[in-house]
C-alpha cells in the first residue's frame, strides 16, 4: 500500500525548451504532499522549484539521461524579537524555514516525438533536509545573519511518469508543458518541523525536538 511504503510523491509542472539532437532543459514548479510517518510531523504541502537537464543517447532512440534537482520548502515560522537582552528597544524579524534539496541522476524512456510525449523516469540520488534561521531588518527586509540549525541526508530512488505537449515549436526551439508524478523511496533522516525549535528566553538556550522518519512527500 502506498501510505505504508517509503514513498516520495511530487507533482510538477515544467516548461522546457530544446533544440533538435541537443540537450533538453526544464524549469519546474513543484508541489510535495507529505506521506507516511513524515505526514504525522509535517501537515502542510511543500512548495518549491527545480530543474532538469537531459541528453539524448542517439537520434531517434527513445532513451535520454541527465540530472534532476529540486528545492522544496515544507515549513515557515516568523517572529519579532529584540536584537539582544541589552538592546530591547531594537527589534528584528526572525524567519525560520524547513527545506529539502533533492538531486537525482535520471533516465527517461520516451518516444522521440516533438509534439506529444508520454514518458517513464527512473531516478537515483539523495535528499538534503535542513532547517535555517535568518535575521532580517524589519522594514527593508534585508538579510543580516543566517544560520543552519539542523540538517541530515537521506538516499532516495524511484520512478515517475508524465506527459509533455508542445505549446511552441518554431525555428528549432520546442517549448513544452510537462505534467508529471513521481514516487521516490528512501532511507530515514532526522529533521525539524514547525514548532520544533524551543527558545528559552530566561537563560538564552535553544532546544531542538528532532523527528526521525523517511522524509517523503
């Protein structure tokens, strides 16, 4: 059953451009839906952006290879706080984000059609999951200090399928819309979710409530 497996599920929409017998490059908007144990600790849908680059093996051969990258944010917290206990009248915005960066080697099996292309993907790589805190000026929004609170890494692999259809094909350039779904299996990792960083203002200490599961969407 899908909800009990080590499953990463991502839906993306990609706009890609390519030239005949050259590499294909895509930029994508990504939605990640938490699955399994990960869903118990992360309730919101992940939002992100990514890209892929693919190279044909030979003209008219239905196999391409390349690399796929994605950044997904799955948590945000913002608070206003004094710059220090000694300067309580100067306040700043403190922003904390929970993120995953994924990178995979990719093999795509698809018919060499320039207009309509269903395909199958095979992927293997890893996911870097981390929490980062940034201090910014209240009115300008300029970042002043950034620090990584916690991070871990997990191996991942899987498969996906999608459909691409052309919206512009002129002068050797083909722009296509790409709708896809992916299932990625992986290993466990430790991570933080929203509310897992506890700040004790009395003594200036920080406590991290770490979670451990397969970081899967």
